C-alpha cells in the first residue's frame, strides 16, 4: 500500500516534535471553507502573468503535466486545508516544516513548540521558504458584548484579541500568516507557492458561541506602497485590502518585483510583495500601540471610586500583556531582517531590498521605543494603584474613628442604664444620679478603646 503524505508527516514528527501542530491539524480535518487556488502563469511574450482560477482536481493535473511554453507558475492558495497539503506535499516532496510554519497555533501550548521557536537560525536561513507572521489591526466599532478572545471562521485557526476600548471603539488584533516557497520541478519551468489566509469576514467564533461582528480595517487598512498614478493618466485602481490573495494578484499584474527573473526567480523576489504588505500592516499595528499608550497615560490620577480602581488594575494587566506582545513582535521583525540581510549579502546592488530592510528596522525601532515607554508606565500605574489603596484605607480608618466616637457616647450610657434598670421606678433624683455616674466614665471608655485600637 502506497504511503500518503500525511503518513510521512506523522513519521517526521518523531524527528521534529515541532510538527505536532501540523499533525493535529491533519487529524482534526475541520475544513469549514473551500480553498481558493489561483495560478499566475508567466510567458515570455506576455508583460503580465496570466491568471487562472483552479479547483483542487485541476491543481493535481497541473502538478503532473508539462508546462509547455510557460516559464513558470506562481500558485497562491487561500485558507489551507488537509486536501491541499496532501496534494502539494506528495507532488512536490515539500518539507513539512513549510506547512507547520504556516499553521502556527492560536494558543500557547506547553506540550509542543512552534517551528519558529524550535528551529535554529542556521537552519532557517538555508530553507527554500519564508513564513511571515504578523498582526492585522481591525476596527470593530462599538461591540461591548464581544468576548476578549475569539477565533476567525477559517480552516486554519487564527486568534483575534479585542483590546480595551479606545475612545468607545474596540480594536482587534488578528493573527495573519503568509508563507512563500520556491520549489524545484522535473521540467525546465519553475513553481512557487504562496499560502495566505482567507479574507476578513464578520463571522467569528468563541468557545461559547458563533457570532457576527461587523469589522473593517483599522484606519482604512495599510497604505499603498506602489507608485502614485499620474494626474494625466487613468487610475488603474487600488488593492482591496480585505483579501491578501487578491492584493497579491493585483500587485503582480501591475508590476513585477525588483530583480525578478521570469526564467529563474529567487525566493527573495517572490517574497517582495508579501514583505511589503506585512511591513505596511506592522505600521498599522504600531499606530494601535501608540493610541493604547496614550490611553494609559490618562489614568495616572488616583481614582476616588471603586470602578476607577478596577480600571487601573485592568490597565496594569493590559500593560503587562503589551510588554509580552512587544517581545514577540520584535522577534518576528528580527527574523525577517535576518532573512533579508542573508539573501542580499551576496548582491549589494539590490537597492529596493536594502530599503525594505530599512523599513523593517524602522518598525522594529518604533516597537522598541514604545516597549520602553510601556516598561516605564508599569511602575507609574502600580504607584497610582498603591496611592488609591492608601486613600481607601484612610477613608476606612476615618469611618472607624467615627464609629469609635459614637461608641464613646453610647457605651457608658448603656452600661449605667443597665445598672439602674435593676431598680423598679425612675425618679428625677435617679436621673440626675444616672448622668452623674455615666459622664465621668467617658474618659475611661475612650482610654480603653484607644488601647484596643493600638493593639
């Protein structure tokens, strides 16, 4: 019986434990959506690549037949599934780490590690693929009933975290991944793969229920990095910013990346547009960080109400989470910078890619700056929380003092009244004697109460 590619993955997971997330993905096989497959075919006589939309059965046929006059194909797969993994992996003999790096878990699992953390840099830089992981910022408007943590309705699980409201607007951070691979084929033509996530939709899931939450890209989405159209020429449109697949096709058909050779491209040139888009998305992420820090700066005054105290406590936890996010973001940006520096080392004439390194270094510097500001704010908010606790303790002490003063008045009177109640009737003469006995007891009662409090 022939061995399947899934069997090969399970066998390799014993050598590489970081493949367990891929094994779990294949074993569950929860394909909620149909995959979209687009092939961009490059021909010598065409200035633009030809777009061909494929079904899964047609993908299998392309893998087996000769390319003919086609110089090469760039296949973009949206919302990966087990069937696609089986088809591509068995046809091209792909490294399972390529799929495992793309399917990074939405939650931290202590029983297995992520490939990005488990594989040493010396092995990463020599791989024939690149996996980009970044955060996409989404605007959810007013949705106070939404859970803080959700997942997107997609085949590959992607976590969505809702931040505390920024001026009555809820901002969400969505996990995004784009993986690029340059494969070798038996024919003269080349074949490249790009795995992307499905477009943003309003359907989200949580452990309790499935919900519909209207969302849109934060501040309109990432900035277009292509050349500005001339005023005297018709506008060729712009990327939609909702579907990464459509955005990549739009850029590829508009202009080929720098240093791209249609007969023998490099992994660096194939990753140009995904790198530019991820850098632009990181800029939006930094804008969210900036707005969040401004909000925390407004909470440095100690509150007088219990709700304000809860808010400061919540802000303190959010600052700690942002500190962890900064470390993860810096690690992701650093890995991309290392990839670019290694790929451009042999050729210093790649000016566009040198500028791309500067873009990622700029974003990394901003993240580092905001990270230091967050570190400074943590002790400030902690001090504010301590001041608020001290004020509350002083208010409680003042209330105890008032109760003590009331006790100084009523305890002697009650004690003497209980003594006099042992007799039958009460006359005016008895009432005078009552006050004459009770009033001198006030100082002694105060002294006893003060001694008890001091203890």
